[in-house]
């Protein structure tokens, strides 16, 4: 049984995605139906939708859209990680509104394409602190060079549960391992951070990567965080840049083939159930 903690649905008929113009391979609709058909075949039983960096004016529309998908008969979607703008004065009011929305399980503000100063501002940091006690997580999507900013944010909000996306976005193509490993070891010392094993196939050479290319990054993430603080995510459709959903699921099973059934269950579903209080 697999709980996918990182699904993106792209529907350009009703939502605007400014960044897609720069990524031609993803600049089309990727429907929930397309995902669900393949997900069921590989053993995914539930999923959390991850915000797709829509235009700021469409943030609440996206959350409502995902809520509608979750209500379809037999839907795999059991929650949404919604977009937010902690750098804005209106965040506190937005947070209070979303607390009443049962589909919302957490938030993310994409940081890997933003200036470092965004998360360093006093307003941003104070707004993130408001998540303490709300039962809502905050996903960190940062590049390795931004890990100091991520660590600072985590330290300033010790009562907030953070999720570090995509094994910290390692440069697998470039073979950069040592500095990434040191940064991951450091952030994993913070007990309020969970490591997400998600979509790293997109950071390897699409036509030639093997499981062994991924292994150092996945195994170090698990080793740094421990089996109680890791979750799994597909990062579909971004993972199609490196082979697709079925390929990433197969690679995951190969990577964890030697661990106990108990440890596998923690990564693939148990920890996600606990963190987001899923059925």
C-alpha cells in the first residue's frame, strides 16, 4: 500500500500556471484521471495533492478545484497541500479561513525559484510561526544552496512541522554528493523536519539513469532522517521527465528491497497517515 504525498494536477482550462511556459515538456494538461489510472495499477491507494504554483489570484480556486476532485466517487485524493503567500500581510486571515477547510492538510510556498530574501523577511517568518498548533504542515521546496535559509526558518519555528521536498533537490546529473549530504545531515538534526523521498528521477539523466544513480541520495536521506521521519511522493507529472510514475515506483521498490516490511510500511504509508491524520 502506497500513500502518494506529492501529486500535481494541471488543468489549464480553469487555472493559470505562469511557470509552465518555461517547461515545454510539462506545458499541457495532466488530469487526475490520467494519474489515477496509473496510480491504481502500481498500488497507490491515497494521495495528497500538492499545489502547482498557480497564479496568485488562482490559489483559492485551485484548492476548491482539488476539493471537488476529492469528492468524486472512489477518489484517491484525501487532502491538499495548498499554496500560500507568507510574505504578505493577508496570510493570517487566509490561514484562519483554510483551517476550516477539511481538505487542507498543509501549505507550500515554492522557494527554489525565488530570491533567498523572501524567506528571510520578518513577515514571512512570523507568518510561518502561525502554523504552530494548527495541525498543518509546511513543505520546503529549496535548492541545496538554499538549505541555510531553510534551516534558519525551521529553527525559528520549532513548533511547526516542516516537510523537505524531493530529498532536498540534489544535483544528481552533476554528481554533486558531498555538500548535499552535509546539508541534509544538518537539517535532519531538527526533529520538526520530515524528509520526502519524492520524484528524484527528474534530477537524473532521463535516458540513462539507473537505480544505482539514485541510491546514494535516497539512502542518505533515509539514514539522516530515520524511518520514522520519511514519507514517499511521486511528484507526478514532474517525474515524467525521468521515466514516469510506474518507473519511479519500481525504482523505489528496488531501492528499499533489503529493508524490513515494517520499515517499508513506514515510508510508503504509515508515516503519512500519522503526520496528516489520514484514514
